[in-house]
C-alpha cells in the first residue's frame, strides 16, 4: 500500500510517498485477529489477495473453547467465551476489518476466517 503525498501540521502538502510492506500489514492483521479472538498472534496465519483493487484478508487460526465436559454441566459457559464458534468468528470479522483499516489506512473489502482447530481453555474471554 502506498500514498503519494502527505499533509504536514501546517496544512501544506509534502511531496513523496509512504509504503507499508506486506510483512507489516500481515503482522498487523495477525495481531488484530489474535486480539479479537483471544489467541496468540503466532498461531494466526494471514494472507492477502486483490479483490477488484481492494485488499481481501484471509485468516486461518485456532479458537479457544471451554472444556466440553464443563459445557455439558453448565451450558452458560459458551456465553462466557463470547458465544458459539460461528458467532465469535462472524463478530470478529468486522472488528478485524475496522481495526486493520484504522491502523494501516488500507481499504479492505473483506475478511475471511477459517478456524483450523480448537484450544481448550478453562477461563472465559478476557477483554
């Protein structure tokens, strides 16, 4: 991603360009996804593609879930984790899209999330 001119504090335009590398965007996307879904960033894989001039982000990551025996005893534990796996992934898409766009200035068309596994966790979601 690049831009060709910038505005300084006084309002004047400076010539030049800024570039954000794919590696930097990928690190940002991994961090945003990790934060949104409560997993370590090193467990998140992020890939970019062109979507008619906008960036499409594809994420692959595991998701934290409560122990299934605990859910059998107390179904309310699912809500403590933020809802079902599907509900959490759907909600995270919007959060990740807005966070990456806000921090990078990139225009994203969409965020696709594929859950690659489950990590058992005793605690609920920490915000």
